[in-house]
DNA sequence: ATCTTTCTCAACCAAATGGTTGACAACGAA
DNA sequence: TTCGTTGTCAACCATTTGGTTGAGAAAGAT
C-alpha cells in the first residue's frame, strides 16, 4: 500500500470507476448497493473501491442499521490542488521568463509576432 | 495501458519519484541522466518513469545530439484541476445546504456543537 | 573507422491491483 | 427464532507496475 497521503489520493483517483463514484457522491451520500448499481461488477468490487477511496481520506463510511452510507470528504482535494498549483505556477513562471529572453533577442528567429503584451498574473 | 487521459495523468502522479521528477523539471529542463542522479535506481527505471509521464502528456522529450532534454508541459495540469474543482465545489455546496437545513431545525438532536468553524481534523 | 556517451528496448521478476466466488457478520422483519 | 438484506472478509486469478540486467541504436569524439 502506498505510504504517503498524496500518492494515495492520486492513485485513488487514477481509476475511472472511482472518479465516477466520487462524482456520484458529490450529489449526495449513498449506500454501497446504490453505488454499485450502475456498474456490471459485483458489490464486493465496489466495496474494494470504496476502501481505496477511504484509505485516501476521500470518503468516510458510517453505520446506519445494516446500511453503510458513504460520504464524500471534500477537504482532501486541497492536498492535490496545492501540489498541482505549486508546480504549474512554477512552470508557467519559467515559461514567461524564457519568453522574455526570446523577446529581448533582436531577431534571432524573426518569427516574433508584432504583438504588445498584457501582463497576465 | 489506461485508456482515458485523466486516468493517465492521475496515475502518472501517483508515484512519489515521478512527482519528484515533475518538481525538478519545474525548475528547468534536464537530461535523463541528470534526472536519474538523485535516486539509487538505474537510468532505465527513470526512463520508464519518463515514458509514463510522457504518455500522460505531462512531459515531452526532444533531441539534441545524444542528449534527450526533458521538458515539463504544464498545461495538462488543467485537466486535473478542472475535474477536482468541479466536485470539490459541488461537495462544498452540498455541505453548505445541509448546514442550512440543520441550522433551520430548532433542536432536532441538540448535540449541535456550539458554532465551531473548520473540521476537527 | 573505432570508441564513448546517452538513452531506449526487450526479457524477466516480484509485488500490487482489480476482478471473481464463497462464507459470514450485523441487523431489521416475519 | 428464522429469514432476507446489506456489506465485509478471505482466497484465488489475471494483468499491470516498478524494478532489474543485457543488448543495441544514435551521435559526437579520437
């Protein structure tokens, strides 16, 4: 089993069925049988998927008679978005700098579009 | 191999070594040997990781003499952030509505914690 | 031409993954 | 109590994955 939380979350969402389940749970809590209904796999398979999502902290299961309502824990998403945003911003910044360098070169390639730029972000 | 692009991206980032490589590439392009140096795995293993990242569209490899500089393609991140944001927002909206309902109920359960903000971890 | 460097491909291996079936625990209903 | 429903656990199976070693392609250096 993956050690670090970030790997667990990414790994959990790397499966289309599990992303589908998350999408379903965003609408509202559901039981395992309800979640399994749309797919032609056994309930056990869906239960396994839910365990993966639970280990990643994306989902929680409570007890209610025989039923086990599954609930989406949205806050774990932040872990991912923070990681993603960090490196995207860094890469975009780098790209911008490269762009500046190219622009500052008189006519190395000459394909420079005659454009005046705004300053995004 | 995973069919859909979203699964490929999530799956690619589910590995700590590959996330590390992405972090490194955010600083600047690098060759396979440079990328492999910090880890005690073979260059072949890193080459495989790069292939996974490339299939996910997160990275591109060009040719420059014998060297193959690896470049980070930041735009693919958007695919993920869009997906994540959508369901997080949906789940938060749902939580807000549930919160409203609970607040509008006079004293259904009475175990209501006194107005605390933020989840108790 | 022959070496050297850089990197990928192919074959193999152990472990993880996603699925199955079968057994059974927990609980409400009869 | 016995039955039906809901869900998990255990064992098993096929495929994928992350790693290895060994061979070889591509291009500059000698």
